[in-house]
C-alpha cells in the first residue's frame, strides 16, 4: 500500500487541518465538526498539538454524563494521548493501528508539525480506488 503522504496530496479534507483550542467550548468544537463534516479535530495550543477531540469523546464524556457542552471546555474531554503517524507510514499500517486501537482518526505529523488528519474513511476510499484500478487493468488485459 501507499504512504499516507499520497492521501494528503490527493484529498483537500485530509490536508486541511481543522482544529480547536483547549479552552474552546465543546459546543464550539461540535459546530466545527458539523460545519466541516468531520468526526474529529486536532486540539492545538499555539503551534503544539495537545490532543484530539472526536464525536466519540462528546458522546461518552458529555452526552452520556449529562454534561453541558456550552460550559465544558475541550481540554476536559479531549484525548491527550494521541497516536500519530508520519507521512511515510503506509496506509496498511494505519489501518492495522486503527483496528487494533479501535480509533477512526490519525493525525499525520512530521517532527512537531501536524500536516493533516486521516480517517478510516480516507483509507477505505483509497482501498476501493486501488481495487477499481486493479479490476480495470485486469479487464483490459483479458480483452487484449
């Protein structure tokens, strides 16, 4: 499989770094999740990534605990132990990591710079495209 850097090049959604600050409200984060139609945001404190906040964090730490999203800060519910990958990480390795850790989003970092975020959907779209290319090549070969 290909490196994550190829997914970032081809997809504006993965290349754009949607983010919030730790002191933003959870409600503000929810507005961004809805506006950009993504399932997770990177939490940035200046140039430093300090966590990720996802729909899952909201569901488990706000909705199920009957907390108020307009009063709760992102820092209170974000995942601070973030698994990351590099641009050189292969998509198969990302898929294995996501499956093993039961996560759906991985920030792509180079050093301390966050380059983007990939989701399981990005990887699945890539797998489907690869399979379609293979099928087309095989059909061309068979009909030659």
